[in-house]
C-alpha cells in the first residue's frame, strides 16, 4: 500500500507549496517513515548524513510546542500584518499571513510535527554552526515525497524562539541544532502552483546584474 508511487517530478516541484491548513486526521507511521527516507536521500558533504528527525504525535508534546509557537508568532506578527489580515487583503502577502496565522492558532491540531535536527560543526573555524547545507536538501526531499503521498507540509523556524525549552523536552543534545519544524498532514486546501517571480527576472548571466529579457542563444 505504501510502496512505490508514480508521480511526475516536475508536477511535484511546481505544486509543492506551503500547506498550513491541515486536517487532524492521523498519518500512517509507514508514510512518515517513507517521507523521512526520501529526506535521507539528500546530498551531504562527505556523505556525513548529519540529520536526525524527531517525529512528534503525542498530544501533550504538541500542546507544549504549540503554546510557545503561538507566543513566538505574536512577536513576529507585526501591526501591519494584523491590518492586512483584518482587512482580508487578497494580496499574496495577505493570503500568506492569514495561512500563517491559521497555523499558529491550530498547530496543536496537526497530526504530526517533524523536527529536523542537524549536527553542529566541531572544527575550530565553524565550531557550533549547524551543517545546514546538508539539511535543506533533505527537507526539500521530505516535502516533495509528502506531496507524492498527498500530504501537506510547510517549513517554519518559529519554534527556535523557545529552542532551549523545546529541545530539553525533546531530548535534543547540545551538539545538534533543531533547525526546522515541519507540520505534516492531509491538507484542507488544494495543490496549486505558487506565485513566483519569472526565472529570467532572478537570473544574471556571467556577472551580477546582467539580466536578459529572453533566454540567450547557446
């Protein structure tokens, strides 16, 4: 039932947007393991594989995290953002803020929280810094795999405002950084291509600032 999934890669890439409104329906452990397995296929320098994924489904732990997540959100949620949401702004920013507020208010109801933890460097030049260059490809793999199974995800770091308390509860050792929190569940919304700037608008050729209005000739 949870074996190979046939899914167009580019369709997944183009439609895997942040899904912050999730149903409370449980997610099978087999699927959780599958998306984490996909995450572990991400590249890492010298094949270090410096990641550990902490899966949280227990209600009391989720409630503990949710309380602190909401507090962090209130600090982040500026008066301008409140105004945008209050006015039901239909701008991309307004829609994102409304969905982010929804997550903050309902994060305790998500069926699964996945904390993405990564080792910190030990060498003197980078001591204490997280090996995040390895973590983010893994996280993207996780999100794409979740999409293939019909599961929604979003990536947030707001929990880091209370990192000490949350890491202590989860037992995360000091030599690891709790880099990202991924709520995982079946989405209430629909998959769609997110609004993005055109590729040519964010591409420079040969040097900074050298943009082209059309794809250059070979």
